[in-house]
């Protein structure tokens, strides 16, 4: 068995990935020092609180703090191992922004000693572990292949299931050397149940980007099937169910776009690295980014008055989460702004939504207030609560138009109550009385 040689661990970046990882390491008996540049995060942890809302994460974090095995600060201290979990966003021009990875390793490097294990977990372009982490350690007088063990180990967690997934998912562990990979594998297998598979740092970096690009392309394909269905007046949901009865077919779910920290971002790292070979990835991005605009186009075709006020239901990128990062709702707000609409965004979980170019989010947790007097409601997030919204609640709207980007409202009861419904992947459905009205012009079908 490989000797891990690790008792103390510094985790750089205490967000959705770093904090539960730190807490689970602490629970396994390691002395973990969590480091974050945010006063809010460090202050909360120093008072025994968890800055994240996911209940299972909050529970293990509080236990780890109470045990004394997890502490938080803003400054890295020497440790046997360092794990870096800081954000890796794309810039407006879609190039990778590695500023935070550079800052984290440059803050940690003076505390790294010979024999330390350094693991980058942040999703990163191919070559980052060698060219950014290895190079910075080199500048601090450490040979990244001789003096220390440097690895890349991507995280695959599904928000909402973070603890279970950190513990149970298999991991890919890529080392700058085989010894480094074996040592990191032993560390992960000491506190996780999944298998850690070793490889090179570059293969591990690529595998993470491949996984999320695969998902983005498949969601884009589902969205294309939805657009075809809308144009040809077929219901894509039924057709997907039929097609998925084929033993080797698994068509994904269409929707209002793709959000979160990973899927809308990671394909750009491959596109930047190999632009001429990545045409499919670029097209898929553009399809998924265009879904919100297409929903608004269809709402306008269904009679949404220009520059009216609309209610956007959901800021989070996925149902029953409080995470609005890179959410399709932001794509929609950008188009609403461009076309001169007014809006409010309702979300039962999200309390803060970062938008760009000065576009206000107008966020509220009061659904009645959001719907009051609007011309249309546009469902963007599959929060369970939206399944239960009755037609009486929608009666507060001034208009009678509902766009369902998630196929989750009670479509038929709303149509029966006199609403026009625009569902993603199916033709616009109008109330029976309207449907039997004579065509508006001689040209109409
Ligand atoms: N959230 C997910 O579900 C998920 C899943 C897989 C992979 N990832 C990847 O993991 C990485 C981290 O993502 P996250 O969701 O945990 O991010 P996050 O924004 O939730 O947390 C990152 C934390 O790092 C801190 N930070 C920033 N710069 C720092 C620095 N120089 N030193 C110390 N701390 C610093 C921030 O203050 C923040 O608290 C990203 O590369 C992301 O793509 C995330």
C-alpha cells in the first residue's frame, strides 16, 4: 500500500466543492485548515456556522468545526497536503480565467515544503497543473517532479447530492509523476468509498472537460429535437420517451438552456485549446445559450405585447437549489433588457443573483407580487413548488400567457382556465374558445 504521509491538509477555496471536501477530510481524522479569501466565509466558519445552504453539507461542516479538526483562516500554513478548489470561470471573450488558481498557488507556495502533496481540483484547461501549479512551485525553488507530488483530481459532484457524491463517485487522479498519482489515490481512497483511477495530469484534465462537453452536446441535441417538434407541431416529450425505448438511445431533456458552474463553462476550455477541432462544441454552446431567446420569440409570436412586464419564475439553474450561477435566467434577462421589457424574477431559494452589464435581477421570493399585473409568466427553473401553482394564482396576471421552459406546470388545467401555454418542445396551446375562433386573416392557416 502506498504511504500517504499526510496528517495535515490545507484546502484552498471553501465553496461548494472545497468546504464539503474539507469537512469530510476532517471527519476522517485529518487536521484540516480551510483557507478562503472571503471574510464572509471565514467569519461564518470561525463562528461555527456553515456558509452553504445544502443541509447535509451544513451538518458535516458544523460537526467538523466542533471536533476541532477543521479550522478556517485567510492565510495558508505549512501542511503535508494542499488541495486547491477555487473558481475557474470564463471571461466575457470565453477564454479561461485562471486568475484565482494562480493567486491560490502563489499564496500557498511559500508554505509548501519538500515532500508535500499538491492537488488541483478546480476544473481547468489541459496543461494547467503542469504550467500553472508546477511552474509556480518551481519559482519557489521546488522541482514539481522531484521535490513535491503534484496532481490534478477533478470533482464530479452533483449539487444537492454533494456529500453522497464526494464519498461515492469514482475519481480520476492525474499526476505529474506516477508516484504523485499513487499518493493522491491513496489519500482519496482513505476518506471516499469510490475507486480512484490513476493517469497523467493532462488526461485527468481532459477527462473532466470531456464529461461536461458530452453533457452540453447532448442537451443541445435534445434542444434541437425540441425546436424541430415546435416547428412541426409535435410533442417532443412523447417522442423522446418513444426513442429512449431503443436500448442504445438516451435522448436528454430539452429546456431553457444550461446553467451552473460547469457545463456552460467547461466546453470553452476545449474550444480555446483546439479551436479548429471543436466546431460541434461551439455550435452546442450557441444552441443552449439561444434557448432563452427562443422562448421569448415564441412568447412574442403567441401575443406577448412589446415592452410589457413579465414574471420570470426561477433564477436557479436547477430545481430546488439556491445556485443561480450561469443560469439560463440570466440569458433571458439579457434579451428582455435588449428588447425593452420590464420584469421581476421569482425564486423560492435564490437570495442573490449576479448579473452582468448592469442588468438588474429584480429578485423576489413573493410569487403573488411577481405575478401581479404582468403580461406573461415564463417558467425557467424546475423548482418543485412550481408544479403546485394553481390557475387561480396565475389569475393575478394582466395577460393570459404562460411560457413553460421546463414542462412542469399543469398545462391542461391552465388551458382550460383560459391561458395560452407555450411549452418548450411542443406547439403553443390556446384555450378552447380561442382555438375555435375564426382565423384573424385570410392568410392564416
Ligand atoms: N460547484 C460544483 O458543483 C462543481 C462541480 C465540479 C467541479 N467544480 C469546480 O470546482 C471549482 C470550485 O468551484 P466551487 O463551485 O466550489 O466554487 P465556489 O465559488 O463555490 O467557491 C470557491 C471559493 O474559493 C474562494 N477563493 C477564490 N479565490 C481564492 C484564493 N485565491 N484563495 C483561497 N480561496 C479563494 C472563494 O472566495 C470561494 O469561497 C471550480 O473550478 C468548479 O468549476 C464545481
